[in-house]
C-alpha cells in the first residue's frame, strides 16, 4: 500500500500498488497501475476462481491488474480501495462471479441506478465497510473490471466524511507561497505552511481556479457526486496537482 497525498490532516501523495502472478499453461505478467495488454490467447477454461491474495475480490486469471488505495497518515485502514483488472472472460460470467463472491463477503446489491446491458454493467453495493460500486465493460475478447470500496469509519476519523447528500472538497497548499482556490463563487486562501481546509458542495460540475503568486493560474473542471470527497492541492513547486478522490 502506497501513501498518497494528504487530506484534511497532513500532506501525502498517491501512487500505485501491486503486482500479481497467475500461472496455468501460460504465464500472464500482471502490471500495477501502468498499462499492460497481453498478446497471449485467453486460457481455455471458462471457470473463474477467486484469487485469495487479492485485496478486493478478483479472478485468478487476468491480463492486467492494478490495486490502488487512498490512505491518511495516522489512520491504518485505507479510506478507499480501487481494483482495476481485465480478464479473458465473458461479461456475464464475470458478473456472476462478482455477485457470488461479493455476496459471500456480505455486500448487498442496491437496485437503485443499476445498469445491466449487453456490453456494460454498473452496480452499487452496501459493503460492511461502506459504499461500494462495480463496473464491467466488454471489449474484444475480454472484460474490464472497476471495483471500488469506501471505508466510512476511516473517512470519519480523517474528518473528510461528506454530509448526507453533499460532497466534500479538501484544499491543501504545501507550497512555500500563499495559494488561492476559487470555486462555486467562493474564494479560499491558504497561507504557506497552514493546514488543509474543507468545503461542503452540492453534487454537480464545477469550474475552479488555483493560483499562487508569480505563476499562471490553473483553471479546470471537477465533477463531484454526493458522498464523494476530493482533494485539490498546490504542490511544493507551486503547481496545481490533478484532483484526487479521497473517498
């Protein structure tokens, strides 16, 4: 697990995690968060079995796998864990696999907003740790998997849990100069060396601007959903880092 950039308590920066190895008649080398596409043909068995070494449920057979965690200094459990993997299997088989394996872990599928189509699946779950979501997409002879689980207790301990129906935005400045965030008709200033500050925002799409003295302002757009927490950071050199989803 790799420490990522900070939220409301202390600075950090994210990267990626993980390597895995799957063996059968052929060897498929797993990548971490980088892209890797195998040119080997799919294995001939259609059975999908769970990998006991995976942090989130995942089949043992895959062409690519990356696991990413969002953590805070001083808090042992990740706030958010994301699995991205691609498997040489039909979408229907992968969906059946996840419904079975997630059910074993006590995840409860939520019917509201569920999408089950020929080439795409999107499901929401209530997991023992907090909200979770599964997305599947069919491409060529494989199925991509995007599985996310949030940890509500860890987010509460980190003071980044959004209010019901709202989203939270954390603004961090770890540069040596004062920084200014402008968003939703609000201007928030953070002096160099001060702690992060958080804002409660309604779900939606927002244009924002980050600026520091003697540098061109950075203007981008961020779309937020109720229940999410994001961080905007001005880095040590004064550059605006890409938005990071904390929870």
